[in-house]
């Protein structure tokens, strides 16, 4: 169900002996917390809610809640420093999305908003994930992606940065993004990224004003992997090296291109495209723990 739409409570009538509370007083938009019902329906509703007749209704009232919300952040860059086509990397959005979408409400955002560019080479390399681009819900989310300046950490439970070389070029140096990522991390909310996505977190700071990487375990696309794809000059810095410079305890798989996900508190990072499914699972686990 989507926010702003009346849920099944709108079909109910609550009773207290011979006293009926009409369904329109029970109807609420999502987030049916008990005090919201009372304030909406008035004092008379409170006695009905607490009546033995409605014990089951009362128990359900306490357990129903809105799904948690995750913000997926994409790059808006479509060219590397050397002019090669780039963008966000297809499996690094598709794999975590399909892990998380059944349980969570997901919004898309990018520095420039709608229709962030996909890395065309990733579309060619990961044919099985083209379904993500053809998914009607995903297409709508991409077409209506919000600008980073329009979103607030207060509206979400987690933030996830999709990889691709683009984030190293725009998100890493974007002050709006640095503040957004800092707000998530300082609030104790899941702050996550995969592959080159951790580059978007290099400007984020904790409550002490220190880099969120300092003295924390993290991973990203490794310097060796970058050398193997020959893209060192296409980006302003190597992500592994920058994390280390910021005081991070960098981890990586034993061999390049193997899946590797690292969690340190609410900071969750994945190394490469092979880690995209695993980081989705790690985000799910962290959000489930905070339920």
C-alpha cells in the first residue's frame, strides 16, 4: 500500500456495547498508530479501542505499521574524465532492488533527478538484468527520480548508493550529498554502498566531524580491480586508496571480482558487482534487526 491511501481499517466499525463508531472515524491513512486513531476519532473512540470487545482490533492496531523506506541514490554523470560513456552500473541496482523491493518501499534519487544514465557497458555485460530496465515500476521510479536537494534523511530508514564510475565524479564532491549521507549516518540509519558507490560517502562525517570511514571496516572496488579494467585515469581518485586515506580499515576478497560485503555498525559496503546481491541481503538484515 502507498502512503496517503486508506487501508483496510476504513472498512471497519468499532463497537462498545450498543455504541457504534462509524467506519469513517476508524479510517486512517497508513501509519495506524493507536494515538493517531484516538486523536482522529476523539475521546469516545479511546474507550472503544480499549474495550474487551475489540481486544483483537487493539492488538492489530499496535502491530500494523508502514513498511520501512530505502533511498536508492544514482549518479547523474554519463561521461568519465576521459570522455568514455558511463553512469550507474546495472546489476548493482538490479540485484539489491529485487532483494529489498518485496519488503520495503524504495525511492530513487540522483543529483539531477529524473532518468539517471545507466552505464551502457553494464547493459551489454549483464543481459539477464535488462529486465530491471524493462520493469514498469522501475521505469516509473527512474523517470520520477528525485533530486538529492529534494530528499531528507528523516523520511527514510536507509540509504543505498548504486555503483558505476559516475559516483566518483559527481557524488563524491557534491556538498548536498555529503550532508545527506552524514544525516543518515549520524541518525544511526543504514548507510550503504556497493563497488564505486562508497565514493559517495567520502565526504560524510560522523557526530564528531570525522570521516565515517575512520577506524571503521569497509570495502569498495579495489585498486587492483580498477587497474584490471584500465579505468584509473577515468576517475578523480581510486576508491580503495581514498578510504584508506580517510582512516578506514579496508577489506577485500582474497581474489579480485569475488563477492565481499562488510558491515561495521550501520555502515555497509560491498566490493564489486558480484557483491550486489549480498549487500541487498545485508541491508535487509540490518533493517530487520531494527524492527
